[in-house]
C-alpha cells in the first residue's frame, strides 16, 4: 500500500519505494470582502479552507494565521492566487502580489501584476491570477502571504461560500 517495486539495475534485487505523486494540495478563500485604502500595501487576511462539497485536500495542507500561510511539509510548491477586484470608478492600477519569506520576517515580492480598470458603468470588476513556484526548505521560516497595493481605494472580494479571491497550493516534489 503506497509503495511501488523498483529496480536497482541488472543483477540487483528489486526493492520497494514510496509511490510518487502529489502528496499535498490545498485551497483557501478570502472569507469576506476586504476594503483597500488608496496608496497602501495591504496584506490580505481572514482566509478559510475551501468548504465546497466537492473539495478535497491532499495531505495535511496549509495553515493560515493573520494572512500568513505555513506549509505542513518541505518541498517545491506551485502557488496559484486569484484576486477578484471591484471598484466604482477608474483604477489607475492595483498590484496583487504573492510575497514570500525565508526567515519568517522579511517578505519579498515573488509574483505581482499591475491591473488597471476602466469604469464602464457602476461597479466594475476584474480578476487577476498570479502563479509562482516556491521551494520551501524549512516550514518554520519559509512562508507566504497575499497582498495588494491600489492607487485608488478598491475592494478585494471575498465570500464564505464562493471562491472569489483564493489561493491554491500543490506540492510538486521534494526540495
């Protein structure tokens, strides 16, 4: 169970090894809409694990506290973050970011996009998706968070029942 028979080469006896495949996959959503003030870089917080009836995480999954995500195990992870933005007016630009740390203190931008919105009528919406591959070498110090900067006040949409703004992680392999 959970193992495969592997060959060590000609003349060597076969041995059992752990089966490959994805060992960690998880998804969290922003639980409520978060207002972003003009000219500020804001860390998004208030996430909860996806609760859809069809959702199924693999492994232990992430933990989250005050917007900071911690991995359960080391490894190389694909991080996918979707930001759903709303403004009643024009947005010169908003910068959704995935930020990471290797020392549990200083964060750097690992991925960010600048998004402009031209108001058509009333509230205007857009979705921005960022991807990054992160090598988590130490679960105590390697962490990530989502943040956004806006030139105008805007909303990052969240919901307890729908994945408007969310983050998904998939462990791709060993570090």
